[in-house]
């Protein structure tokens, strides 16, 4: 089988959720596909950094530079001239004019639940691209049962067409206990332990205004660290911080994007990971924290209970008082922390990229053999 994969998102310099998913899934998929005799074609919108993915007779790189509308013009043209047996897009959309066998991953439908967190143009494109993928793909992969249910309900997709394949986790994230390594990371980002850590893009869907308010009401001595890129409509979050009393405001840090090489140390050094999101298709930071032996406080909606298992303290996302109580519990209740840490380390064993890649490859092979259902 000739398998074509849109690898454009996987070569991003700063990989967050969907980019990380594409990168790790492709890395795990390549050796499995080669071992089964398949040839893999990786398509890039610009030449990837050297060493991003292996290359050889069975792993062929296709850099296809193009200034705009790369997917629907440049990639589409290449696919029409050199069609693979099956095309797979792990983090994007199937080209509009492409009608051959294809599979797409749908990560979440947050724009349906919170359209106000997107520009009109973004929301319209996301609705169109999901509907297009749902109609055009022979199979859809979903990160969670929650996303599968959303797809079936909101887009009237036959549930049999949607296969849940849990993503894996970054295998390099493990507990770090070396004091020097922990100190180096915290100093690099201007942090002083103890601290409570949020890790992700600063945007409305992450419920960070409520987190800031709950933290201010908690009277905890810990720093609150909101680590991640500043997203669209982040101004209310920054305004909520600015409105706090100076002594509280001084304990809130926004260090920006965290390099992959520092993530394990910052997570390991945190008192807890906070993830009060209003909606998640999966929620990678929950697993990343658990893998580093860090207790998790997260919202009880969408996919988060499914991913966190019995290894996190849950709270209603819309209840500021409950979030304040949760902050104090996760920071101060040593018995709770002692239970959550080993439970989290056990929970993450459910998620690995080799398993994800094997399940994904099976879907791609069945898609070719059986065609539409």
C-alpha cells in the first residue's frame, strides 16, 4: 500500500496539541507501516528540519512549498498527479477536490460549544472543514468517546464510521527529582516554588479568568503559573490578572511558551497541574502531568474524566467556589495528593503511541480493503 500523510502540522517548531499528536503518531506509524511492506509518502508545506522524520525507499518526503491555500491547491494538485492508495490527515483537512480513499482525525468540536472563542471566519472554516471531512473520509478517527459522540450528534455521522483511537503520551516525560535540574528550569522561567501550573494556550475556552478569580479567593501562598502561548482573545485573562490586588497579582506568572526540553522539569516541580477547561477533545496536559508524578485538578466535562480516569480531582467548570475549594484541596491535602500521584502514573500506562499507531494503521488498511461502509 502507498500511504500518503499530510505531515505539515507535524513539522511545526513549537508543537502544541494537534501538532504534537501528528508528530508522535507519524513517528510511531512509520516503522509499523514499513514492517508491513507499505510505502509512506510524507507531504510538507515547507522542508522539515533535518532529522524530523526518517527517510528512505519506503519513507519518501515531499516538500511542496506554496504561499497560501496549500492544502486545497498545492497538496491537492500533487495528490491528483501521484495519488496514494489511502490519504491520511492527522491534524488538518482533506483537500476539497480530493475524492480518493482517505481518513481524517477529528480532535474536538470546541468551536460548536464555544463559538465566541473564535473569530467568525475561524469558526466558519472549522465547521466547514469538519463537515467536509465527515462526508469525504471513508473513516474518521476521534481522540475520545466524547468527540465521537459529538461528531455523530452534530454532523449526523454513522457511529460505525468513527473509530476512537486514544493518542499516546510523550515517552520522554517522566518524574524529575534532581533538585539542580528542577531549579534550573524554574529559574529559567522566573518561577519560585511552590507553584500551581496551568500548561496550554491562553485562550477563553481554557476558563482562565475563572481560574484567576478562584486562585485569588483561595489565599494560597503558591504562585499561579499560566504557561503557554498567548492565544486569540487572551485580553480578558490578562485584564483579570491586572485587576487583582498587587500582592496577589505579584504571585501570578505568565512565562510564555514552555520548551519541550523544560516541560518535564516544570511539571515535576509543580504542586499540581490545573486544567479547568470548558471543553477538551482530549487534554494532553492532564496525561503529561500524571506521567511526571504531579497531581491534577481538572474540570469534569467533555473528555477530561475519560482521560484522567480515577487519577484526578474533578470540579464543575462553571463553579468558581468549587474551583477555589479544589485548589486548596489539591495544594494542601497530603492524603489526597498521596493517592493521586501513583494513580496518575498508573493511568498513563493506558496511553502509548505504538498502540495508537497500530490501531490507526489497521483503520487505514481496512479503509483500502473494504471501501465505504
